[in-house]
């Protein structure tokens, strides 16, 4: 449809109210139906019309029409870099297309973060253009700056379902002037008001009223997070403590009001404690040494589906069904080099050992070429000949001769590799989710793996690992999900053939027998993967509340899982509709193989980029410490400035630790669906993490046995938003401690 007059909505995700440009200093990338001089079209797998007139924008009467396949992109390159420019502005039209914008440097082989359009605007429509501005000093989603590189490429990439949209008036902006603004003001702890700002605001305008009476401000301090310098926070200390009632904070022309509720009672008992295993603060594939230090990552995992086909003698790998069964080079310089820098950064390592019969033979082959299998349902958008191994009806293409893509693998080769490692892993796992190899690696193992085959592979490769690396700890079987804790891909006939004993209890008992036969432990950790089963993909208010409740499945024996698990659990366990993950598996270990530790080498918040994902992660890390999980690594790599990354920073970042022991928390009226309190000790100093899962409602706590005095405080969420906020403050009372809505707060006694 042609629109005669243009309507533009301005969405300036720079948290700025005004945008000023120096006349003539901007760079036009695309206007008037053409790319500007010097710009090159480096797009892929997309149908592009640079002179489309079906949606008219501005005086040119044309725009770029883009239809991209899955993961395909409009990509524009200019060898003359634009590193000195302040931002990128463009007009976009479409039905809220699933696209992400990435600024790249071909010269430096560096990519900036992928910025989803939804992080900038959620109201893009197909009938009109929306103007979008990305501030390179304050990137959407993270608030971090773009960084220093010779930026020379702009890529607009579609998601998994492809995207159709129009884009016009692409301009690199020479200057962005940010209008000062008060963004939020909210109560924190016993007598502090935290005010977030951008630009040079007048802090003298901040005034506080409690229950109708003005409250004097006795002082303030301002903090600017190093990795999100576009924003700042000022902590105003009040001359009197908070109390139940109405709190109003005025700042400039804005007013922020809160109803401070009556307190929730609890007590902290430091004398009752249990050790916290530091390995619960792990992730899969950290991005680098700084990442490990900044987030306090204690153990790093080399894992996932691709390692099943990892060939350490060439550093080749294959992600199987995850990506078109293609061989490629392994990242991070291979496992040995990866462990070297991981250990050097202060993190222990968890290394996955392949345990099937094949590994990748090179970095170029793939199993299902279109030239041999033309009727496949899908092909790699970056390599058109590589297919997904499935017909359009979802059935598998008959697997090829594995030697076309793979080379044999066995325990002898595994031992050769492990003995030759310059860097020794802390823990090894025996493969990754091999119970579903008939799907994930259908090209090399098309047959279903039953109980006996999985046990056999674990025993053989665990034996090889123990012989090659004396003293190494072995974790297995890295089972993928709740369903496969209890049966195999063969199905319930396989369970019936093993006396109707569910798989993991059976596995534990068999590994105990294997120890007796081998004369040594072959299994040190029962390793599982745990992904919450309820569907929260809608990410609406109901889904977010459900997500925040789901952590109860980790421990709560009264919580019936809000998914198929709660209605059709399909196992032979006690209370089968309640997951109670940690106590359940600790009990199964005690029954079947005492002394075995529990690790969870994959788990997820279900929403890494949403504040609720960060709160879920903070809650889970507290639960892992309280209930004695021995190791846990997040899948996959939380963004350092993203909500999940901030949960790690909260507990461990930059060398400030939650503690090496828990302290008992007694609550008068616990409500784990809406708030949590965790306590620990570090060098005999009390630490607290309090999580408020209410979207807008502040909570007040009376926590006895919490000493008053100076505390180091970290927090994220609420009105303050997603950033590494921190300060030192004096807790003047423990009988009225306030935590804003959707906020996680860390307090460490000084």
C-alpha cells in the first residue's frame, strides 16, 4: 500500500529528550534510492530492493525493501571507518520485524553486541515509518558504550523465522546532545533514596516527604558504573529512617511515590551454617579473562552438543542437528588453549570428553549436501548446500556413511588426548546429553541409546579419564531434561526391561557396582541439566510472574510444577508432580550411591535479557548455596551487562563474595513466589541478598540479628534499571529495610 504522506514516530533509545546534530557533519548511508558513495552491499540470503516505493518515506519516495531468510541480513560496508561518529539513525517499517542491529569492524574482526529492534521499540508497524536512534555511548539493552574499534559495517540480521521490513534514511550521526533527566528515584535499605539520572541534572531539587512530612537529606554520593557511563546514580541519605506509609520523592519536575508496607519479619542465625561450594557460580564458555573476573565465575564449562563430535587432534567440531551437521573449527583455540586462559583468569574448568564412536575429521565437511539430498526441509543460509537432514514432514533423511564427515573415536584416543593436555581440567564430564544422540547427532548415531549403552559408554570413558588424569573428578551422565531423568529414547519398554527402575536411580546404583568392580570411584558427580518446563515465552505479566515462581521447583516439596510435569509426570518416583530437584536428587544419591556430589552443568533463567531472568538467576544462585549443590554452570554465556550477568556480579563480581558459608534464615510468613532472603558469611562478616519479585511494590523487612553499621551494597533492577549499581552506606536499623520492586540487593557487612 502506498502512503501519500509520511507519519514518523520518534523512538530515541538514548534516554534523551532532545537530539541535536551538527549541520552537514552526518554521514548518509542510504537516501534517495541509493547507497551513498563508498558503501557496499554485503548482504546475504535476502531479497533486497534499494528503490522500493510501496511504503514512501520522506521526499525521496523510496526505501529499501528487505525480505531475509532465517539468520540472513541486510549488511552495508564502508572501508572508511566511522568510529568517530556518535550514533546510527534510521527509519524502519514492518510488523515489528524480528531483526537485530550489529555494528561491526571488518578491519579489526570485532563485532559489537547484537541489538534487538525490540530493545529500541516494540511499536514498529508496517503502515508507517518509525525513526530509531542508537546512541553508541549508550547501547539499547545494556547501556554500555560501543567500544573502541574501526567500525566499518552495519548489519541488520533476521532471527530464526526470517524478517520482512522497509528501512530508509540511514544516517551516521556526528553528535548527540542528551537532555538532562531524572529517570527514577526509589527507597533503598533503611534510609537511602537512590536517584538515577542522565546528563547534568540539578540534584538540589531532590526533596523527600514521608507520611506528609518533609524529610531532611543529610548527604549524598554519586556513582557512575564504568561499563555503563551514560547513566549515574546518586544515593541520598536521609536524616531519619523509613517507616510504613507514603513516601514521595520529587526530583526536578518529576515525582515518584511509594507505599511502604508493614514489615515482613525474619531472623538471621549465623551460628547455624553450611558450606557453600564456590563451583555453583559457573557458566558455559566465558568470553574472556575480564569476564571471569568481573562476574566472579568460579568454574567454566567446555560443553554443549558440539563437543560430542570434538576432535582434539585437529580442533574440529560439529554441532549436529543444532546447525546443519557441519564440521567447523572449534572456538577458543581448542580445549587445551581454552583451559589455559580460563585457569589463568582464576576459574576452574569442566571439560567434556566425547564418548560416541566418531568425531569430526576436518573443518569443511557436512553430512547432508543438497546435491545428494535435494528434498530436505531446510538449508544453511550461509552455506546453501548444507541441509538439515530432514524432509518437510519432519522425518529424517537416511544417515550417510559417517566416514564422509567423521573419523573414528575410542577410549584409546581419548586417553592419548587427555595425557597430552598441558592444562588439566578440574572436572570432566562424559559427553553431553548422549541419551538424545539419535536426534542431535542422527548422522553418526541414528539408533536410540538405551540404558545399557549409556552406562557402558560412561564406564569406559570414565575409566579412561581416571587412568589418563589421576585425581580428576568425573561427572555424568549430563542428562538433558526431566523426561530423560527417568527413561531413555527407547521409551518405557526400556524402563520395564530394567525392573521398572527409572533411569537415573538405576544409573547411580550401577555406578556403585562399577566402583566395586574397578576398585575406584568412576563417578564423582551426578551431573544433570535442568530447564524449567513451564512455557514463559509470551513474556507478558503472567509469564513473568510464573518465571519468578519456577525457582520453587528447585527445592520446594509443596510446589506442584506448573507444566506437564505437574499433571503427567511419567516416572516411578515419590510425589512425582513436584520436582523438588535438589532434595530429590540428594535423596536418590543417598539411597543409590552415597558420597556422590550433585552438579547441574546446564540451566537457564528462560529470559536472559529480561529483568525477571536476572531475578530468577539471583534466586537460583542463592538456592544452590542454601541447599548444597556442588557445582552449576549456566547455559550458555550470560551477557556481562545483561540481567543474568548482573546476578553473578551481585554474588561474586570483582572479588567481593557472598560468602563461603550460609547463615540460617528464619521467616515468619515466607512467600517464595514473590520474595527471597539469603544470608551468608564471608570472613565472619554477614552478607545478605534480598530479592523482591513484585513488579512495582516495595517490600519492607524487619530482620533481627542483622547488625547495624557500614555495609557495601550492590543492586540491580527496579526503577534504577539494569546496571552495576553499588555504594557503601550505613544501615541505621535492621527493623525497617526496604527493597524496591523487581530488585535484587546485596549487602555485605564492613
